[in-house]
């Protein structure tokens, strides 16, 4: 596992708000085979905070969709929980500081590959992670939850990574037909018809597999990837919005600005000003 700061230079890795890092957020990236399945681990524990929060609960933070899915572990001693979170649209998510949080961010398609479950099933129902496990794996995960209370943030992420590495070693994942789809769509020539052809399927078949395995249509996934790139590039003040729009695959600045505002909930200019301030929220 590789420790991470608030922001990584890699566009594939999540960016975490500086103020949440100040409030005790730590993150790390998996190594080896797990890196194909997991984007990152993160832990939020007020015991590791550099500053004292004014409230026991942070204001809600924006979670942007990227085709991935999160396992959210709330370490409440009375009722610890581990549930799955998937969003197709930008949502506001509260992060309480009254309890420690631990999370795994999975790459697109992993839920279907490991458990045969479509992420879309997590939209209407809160799915307990333990319910997806069977036999020894389920009892071992329950025991892991109990152990996490006694560990610090870094040790929790290390122990969680070790559990997933062991679980993967005992599991025969379903074939992930679309494992390279995000990278292919994110390329300069990522047109849906060409991508479908490269994958050896029709556009209609690609759409069907994408909905089942990733939980959204290919066009929606492409929009998520473009918006991820746009948010990253907005941190570069030397790029004009017109240049940024072209770099993200939009025909003109007006089209990009409308799409960005609809997706993020604020204009590119407003987002850039907030992003470039000392503390930013999303």
C-alpha cells in the first residue's frame, strides 16, 4: 500500500479536499493485483485531526460519479456498519466526525466482477457488504470489523487491504468484459462505435453490458470521465476555459460550461476560484 497526500498527480486517483485532510482524512493506494480492482482506501478519524472541528459533523461534501462504487464502513461501537454506495449523479454526502469512517473506492465493474451484482441495485436499496459474502469470508469480515476499533487509521487501511487481498486469492471473479472501458473512452479517439468495435461487440451490446456491469450507459460514463478531467484541469490557471473545453472533448466553451454546470452544480469559473483557494470543499 502506498500512502497518499491530499492530491495525487495521477488523474486516475481521487483528489481529497485539503480541509478534510486537516480534519483527519488519510488515504492510501493498493499495490499489485488489488490496484486493478481498487482505486484507493481512505480513513477519516477525528483523532488524527490537525485542527479541531467547530461541529461534530462536517458540512456535506460533493461526491462525483465516475463509474466506481464505495464500501463505507462506519465504526460506531454500538452498531458498526459496512454498506455499499453508488451514485450516477453528483450527490451531497455528510461526513460525521463523531465516529470513525473507513472506505474502499472500487473501480468500475468490480461489484459485478466479484459478486455478480449490478451497481444499479445499490441505487434504491442500502446493501450491507456482509450480505454479499458467504461462509468463512462473512465471519472473517465480521471479525475484521471488531478488530478495526483497536487500530489507528493507517493500520485500519493496511488491515482492510490485507483482507481484500486474501479474499481475492480465494475468489474466482466473473469475467470483467469492460475492465478497460474507462481508459478506452478516456482516450482521444474514444468514440462509442470505435470502442464497441475494439471490444468485439455492437454498440447496443456494449450499452447492455455497461448498464449491467458498471451501472450506467457508456455515454454517461464518458461524461463522468470528461468531468473528472475538467475538474483536474481547472486547477491549472494557465489554461483558458476554451482550451480546457477542447482538451476535455467538447466542441466549444459554451457547450462545456453548460455540461459542467449541470454535472457539478456550479460554473467552471466558480469551481476554479474555489479550487485555487487555500481550502476547497470538493
